[in-house]
């Protein structure tokens, strides 16, 4: 246990709280959608440059990789990740740092994540004499939209020079109070694959169905059949969800269209199960369409993989967190069928993805809502713990 390090970081977190708040409010005021984070990336680069931290820009798009080297730079390497993109949501908060971009809002806490990593970078840089190794600062674009900025950064060789022994991500959590954090090992978030089905047939007059291949009926039967994919094809001990939110048959009361469109989402908590269910979806859709004299085109591209927390890294970070926060503030973490492109990192490197509480006295609604805000004191936990975990790992 390094209580002196914890005290130093707590003091620095308080000392730089207003600076962190400035980062957060600036980023919240100027949100940018996935793969359009040009000004956000420029802001990050300016901050790193001011701190004297070297960085590489335009990694996998607008991604930025900074690094802080201590002694024996490659003996231990840890990566800290923050996502930067916003959502296509019209903000309804009445605050002086409300989004100035119409229809774009930081409604998922990515402004919090980026601001936290910027302040953690300052603290870690000031304490780099304690480092035996290197801390990587990963500012990632495009978390909210396929193909996922994490995958693009990996393809662009983000870790070619420094291979991380561990990578950590943190996320705002509205269900936990400020000052608390949640850790859990194993698969904690689902994979996410988009399902796009186009049913094609011979449309025509609704009064003459015997002369046509009824695309609407075929698509309706495919939709019903899809409800049995999870209930009858998947392992009940391996959670999965298949939901369709879009059914477009652009005909009329007496017109059967030539094409009908179905769009949905497959979520799985096991990678083998994921591949099996994707195969089942293709077979069932194709054969059902054929039974009604139709054919179908299926687009089922690989989306985000499961986010899986490495047991050893997670246990280590949870124990480090106990040195920084009171024991009662260290909680478990519910598994969720939502997805995160941090899963790409977790499939490639030992990783852990934890959540920090942002619920406080102020009003805040859930993630991805137009009135989402955090209790600003949550920034102390997100900055301080990020800094402490990195330095403890490399000490």
C-alpha cells in the first residue's frame, strides 16, 4: 500500500479541480459526432503540448495517443482510454455550458472521460519520477458508431511502439453515487451486431396475391421466426438478445411492394454463441423467404465484440482502488446487454473496464437522454483514481 501516493494524488486532484471542470465544460459546450471530432482532438493536442507530453495525432481518424515515460520505459506499460465523441441528441439542459451545436450533445459522459484523462495526464506527468514504465494516453474517436474507433486505432497501429501490459477504461455511471466505483471480472458487456434484411419478391395489386410473391407476408414470417432464434437456438446459460426496431414495407392498402426492409440488433455475452446465432439468422431468413417464393439479402457485419475484463488485471485494479478509496466505496458491477467498443481492446490485451458514480444532489437523467448531466464532484474520483491506478501499476 502506498498511502503517501494516495494523499499526493488526492491533493493534486483538488488542486486541479477547477481546471478539470474547465475541460469538462468546454468539451460539453462543443460536442462533435463520431468520426468528426476534429476540434475535440485539436483541444486534446493543445493540452498535451502545454503539458510537454509527446503525442501522435490522427490515429485511426481523429484519435490521439500520448505517452509519459518513466524509468525503464518498456518494463511496464499501461494504457488509459477515454472516448471523445458525442451523440445526435438535442440538449435540454439549462446550463451555461449547454451544447452550442444544434442536435449534438455529450449525453453519454465522453466529455467527462476526456476531461478526466487530460487532468490525469497532468498529475501522472508531474509524478513521472515514480514511474517504472510508461503510461499511454488513448483519446479515442467514434465509440458510438460502427465500426468503432477502438478498432480503427488498433488497425492504425496505436500500440505498435508500446505494447500495453494492461489497458483500462472508465465510464460514468448514473446508478452509483459520487465517490463510488464498480469493478467486475469476466464478460461484463455484450457484443453488438446490426442485422439488415431485405426481402425481395414480385409485388403488385393486393387483390391478386396469387400472381405475386408476397414480400410483406414473407418479411412478417421472418420477423416472427427471428423471435425463436434466441428462445430455441441459443444456450439458455449464455444470455443473448435479438430485437428488431425497423420494419419498412413501402406499399399501400392495395399494393404489395417489391421489397421490404427489416433492421435489428443482436447482442450476445459469448463470442462462440455470437457466431452460431449469426449463422442461424442467415439460414432462417433465407429459407423462410424462399418458402414464400421470395429471396432475401442479409447484411450482418461484425460489430463490437464482448467487453471482457481480465480477471488478474481487474483484481489488481480493484485492490489498488481499495488503497485510494474507502472500502465501502468499492462495489461490484452488474453485467449489461449494452455494448462498448472497448471490447476491441479487451479482446486484444489484458483489460478492465470499470464505472464511477456520477449521481449526486443535482438532477440527472440516464445516459443517452437530453437532460443527462453529472454531479461535478464525480470528476475528483475519475481523475484521482485513473492517476493512482496508472502510477501504482508502474511503480
